[in-house]
C-alpha cells in the first residue's frame, strides 16, 4: 500500500456493528476511506478484496447457528479494515490492532483489572446486545417501514441496510429470515430489553462505561442503542435512562 493511501473500512449502510469500527478509528484520530458494500452480497465483495472468511460461524441466534447464518459468517463479515497492507476483521480484532498500531488514545485500559471489566462489557455488547438490537429492528420492520423512525431513512446510524426504501424493504425481509426475527417473536425480544438496559447502566455506575475516557466497550454498545432507537416507542424509553446519556455522548443526534 502506498504511503499516502488511507486505511479503508468496508461497511454496509446503517450497520450498528460497522459504526463501532468507524467510531474506533475516529477515536484514534485516524483518517480513513469508507467503502459501502451492498447488504447481502458483502461477503462476496470482501472475498474479492482479499479478506478471508471466518473458519467457524461467529454469530448465534437463540443459542445456535443455522445453516444460512453459518454460510454468511464463513463468507465474511463487516466491518473489515485494510490498514498498511494488513486485513483485519471483526470489531474486537480491529480494536486490538488499532491499539498496537497507534497506542494513544487507547481503546482498552492498561490496568489489568479495568481492562478485564471493559473486555467483559465489550464481549457482551458484541455477542449478545448487538444481535438483540438487530433482531428487534428487523422484527419491527416486519410491520412495514412506517414502523421505523422516518422509515429508517435517517437517524444516528443513517439509512438502515440500504440507501433506498425499495432496497431496504427487500433487505429487511431477507435479513429477518436469516436472523429469525418476526412478529411471532417480537414480544419475546422486547421483553429482553429491560434487563439489557439494566446491565448497561450497572456498568455505567461502575465506571466501566461512560468514564472520563471512552473505550472499546462504549463504542461497541452505543451503536446498538442507536439501532434500538429507530423503533419509535423505544426512543423515549432510552432517552429517559442513563444509557440514553451514554448514547448522546458517543453518537449525538445531529
């Protein structure tokens, strides 16, 4: 890679997972080039750009990984970062790579005890909250785009899944199938949110999240809160809680 070539972050439209990667690069003050891939075909696009797939599935739905999701995970996932000739996949790997490439400001604390707490919150945000937020949004979209704030054309994450409403509707239906999110399990998914909010706020109270210096866990969790806020009835609930203040700090509404 030429010395003047910027790092490149591959994303899909409105992805809360991809916004985490963007936030971490911005936290480091690293200028980068963003490339938006088409939702659904992004694993193929990544392979064509030299990124390896995942040797084993990395995401679970209801405690397991079904065939379609496993196939997508093996194909490749976003965000994916190309930096100085290296290719890095998944947010947790990107966070650690960035701390090695440019230690200041850090994404993970140096103190072992604090680092362990941040890594616990980061892992939960990646493995549990991210999927819960995704499935809630997709179950909401099963009612039609009108069920989402501004038909998902705008928000803290920008347009969700695709820039056009027609593409978004198609992508939502396909994604809902992959992630098993529909009207039938919507109430169950919504019922999991109060405990998730309480867990986030316990970490805020403990100083693990929302501290003087933001960290990898803040950047992992806030975008999932942003995605949940595309559901109109959740917007005031989140705003009224301490996790709403974290969201405003990390991803202010413009």
